[in-house]
C-alpha cells in the first residue's frame, strides 16, 4: 500500500473516531429535572396535558420566546410547532426514541425554537451522544406545573386549523378519555376508560425500593384505596414505578382523595423500612413483577 493510501486510511479512521458515538441508554431520562414524575406522566399516561418550561437564554434564538409549552400530543404527531403568534410547543408522545428521552425532547425543543413562526417541526436531526439533554437546556429555576385538558383545543387557542391539521384535531378530541389530577399526592391521575375508573400514580422513588414497599403493603392487605378498590399492579415507565388501582366506577375523583392520602402515608412507612422482606412479602413481590410491563 502506498503512502498516500495509508494517509487516506489514517484520515478516514480519524474522522470515524471523531464522530459522536451512539446515544447511551438512560433508564431515568428525566432524573434531576423539577417534576420528574410529571414528565413521565406527560410522556406516558396523560392523554391531553401541558406544562410550560423556561429555557436557558443561551439556547434561545433571536426573536424566539424564552418559554416553551410541553404537551402530550401535537397535530399530526408533530415533534414541535412554532405558531404564528410566536408561541412554541413540543409533543412528548411524538414517537422519537433514541434511548434517552431527555435528548430527544431537547432536540425537539431546540428545533421548534429555531423554526419560523407558523411552521411545524416535522422531523428533527438524529441525536447523538453529544446532543444536549433537557437538563442542559432548561433553566435551573424552570417549573413544571401540569394542566390537564378535556381535549386538544390548546393546539390552536383561538387560531384556525385547516385541512389535515383540523381533521387531526377532531380525531384527537374523540379519543380523549376523562382525566383528573388528584391533589392528595403528586402525579396521581384519575381516569375513566369506558365503564371502568382507575387511578395511576407515578412514584418518585427507585423502582426496586418502590416495588419492595408495594409488596409490603400488598402482603399486609394495605395496598387498596378503600371500598371496592384494588391494586391491579404496576408498570415501569422511564425508570419509575406506576401503580394502578381499579376503582368503584360510581364514585367521582374527589371521593378518593382521603384514601389516597392515607395510602401515601402507609407507602412512606413501608418505603422507610429496612427489614428484609418476609415470605408473604416475597410472594407478593414475585406476583407484582410477573404482571409488570415496561413502557419505553
């Protein structure tokens, strides 16, 4: 092989080595953000909801707003939208998945800020290990207060949609299930699906510790929310555990607040226990794990 070929091969190798690596998988992508549990809820379990975040000034292009509305879904499942009135929205359930939801959403946010007013973000650049995360992009004092909506009319807020976008709004509104934010515990949401009613609660704790605590409560018969309620199980989402209860469909969300608060106290006590799991508790844990599924 000639010197020129060797130099070319060395140059190609150097180029390959300088390219950013693949995105590392992050089990808890929203860890460290204010409202981690509600980030998970917005991405995984809420049908129509929004929250407003503040962006670090160095990531805001000239003429763009310093705040962004984080939504569950946008028209046509767009990753982002820079509306003609200047407001910017991103959709957490747009389907992008690199292994780190924080990097995916940061890419959507930055693309939406950079888009021309009146333009949707249809696609975003592929994220890499060097792409910023939400933890890098959002201001340290950014809040994350979720508003649950009855439908997706927040897409327009007085503006008119036409064609496919208008049809998408109509279809989306037809699919929304009634959802209410509970007040007794953070990130707890009552939902009615058909003739059944449930509460889903995103727990903020390490999923192994949370599973142990749920196992202790189940073995003691203390995992329900009173009356005919029962714990159906729990699923994992973005590294956190989400228990789900089946409820009396004749009751309203407010009828469960006191029981949910009492459950929170029992859960906190079980979480604080450092005693080894007993035989019944180990069986309860095995049962919980056998029914557990992972979302993303």
